[in-house]
């Protein structure tokens, strides 16, 4: 960990039992020894198909879930060892933007009141709250007169802007966004992406963006980590990942993007089968049942996460042979 690291997770493991009452209960592995760092001013993307553990990682990193093992640290301090005052600072400094903005807003509260809730908790006087709500609504591109309306009077894109304004009210250092544009149509997605980029520039925010859409992450992020069945299989600067990925899963995700030129040495082959269940993660390389390059070693030996280029790691036995 370096001096600019704001939030980090080390060897995070998170499992869930399918039933607490049944003797035949199974264990679902959502996170399997995941490590991640978010530094000052950096935007880190977490990519992968549904069921890869991305949302669980987001919730663990912002303190909404506790890992079974491993450590989450804020500014070098283990969350479990923070004082009450330090934990309050962490909760204020690390804010979550949820995939469904409507479910995260109280339908009985006018949106101005929803945005103002963090300000009330911080004991900001009413006049100051009104001024700050107006400022935040301006930042996210909403008319201040709309503060008296209720959530069901807004479109999906507008609700997402409201959720972002509410997160910003706490004056956070880190925003964790879970699929912030997946439920929006293409034109609205572009607006929210541009808004996130503008906030990153103007407010020097650090962000962790969760998405199944690699192209969205390519536009927003400095660095992208690719997850598969609870583990990181590749991590690289965004430009490097698209220029020369080093894992067959990443290659397939990029190849699936319509109209995008494939990386050097890649093919246009798509993923054929559904992702295996996290209740029964394959032995060896967890990707081998879907990998056209798999050989015997892949069936029984897990590949280590190896750095093949500066800040570019991959967990594939044949990364060098396949990608140089």
C-alpha cells in the first residue's frame, strides 16, 4: 500500500449459505481472496458477467457487508479496528450509488429532502441545507425547482442523477457505483457517463465503478479489474487492457462488444456457455470449462495472478504464449 491509497481490500473472502436450516445447505463463494486498491483521484472499474461477485465486492468495500476473512482498510486503518469517530468519517467519505435509483430513494420524500438527509445528519442549518441542495442539483444537471417533486415524477436517468447528488451531499472522497447506467437507455447512459467524468475532473473524486459493460468502464476508468466467479483474473490500465489483454475471459468480453476492433492477437470468438454456478466453482483454473485454450494443467492447477507488464496482471497458465 502506498501513501495515496484511500481504500483497499486484501485477500477478501465472502461466502453465503443457501439455507441456514437445511442440513444439505450449500456454500456459495462470492469472493475468493480478492485484493484491490483505490488511490487518490483514481477510478477503478470492476468488470464481469452477472454472478461474478462484483456487487458483493462493492458492498464489502463500503462496509455494508463484512468479509468472512481478509481486511478492508481506509487510509491504512483496518475497518474493524477504527474508533467510532474514525468509522463515522469512513461512512461519510465512502458513498454508494446503487443500480436501481428508485429503490434507494424514499418515495414519500421530496427529492430535495432526500438529498438533504446527509446534511441534516451533519447538523447543517436549514438555510445551508437549501443552498447546498441547490448547488448539488446544479452539479448533476437538475433544475433546483424540481426539489419539491417526488421520485416517481422523474425518469430513470433523472433518478440516477438524484442518487448521485445525494451521495455527493456527504462530501465523499470515494464513490462506489454499482451498475450506475445498466438500467438506462443508450442516450441517457452517455449523459451519466459524462457526468461521472465531469465530477471526477472537478471534484477529484476517487471512484470504484461496477459494470458488466467493459466499454462503459473503458470510457470512465483509469484501471480495470476483471472478475470471474469471485476472483480477479486480470487487472490493467484501461488503455492497456483494450490494446493487449492477457486473459481469454477478458478477450471474449472485449470481442463481444459490437463494432469494436479486437485487441492485438485476439479473436472474435464469443463465450458459448452460461457462467458456472458459484456453488460449484470448477477446480484448477475456474475459467477452463469455457476456455478454448484449456489443457490438462488448467483442469487441476489454479493459475497464479502474475504481472506480465507494469501494473498488468493475469491469472492464466498460457498468458505469455497466447498474448506475448
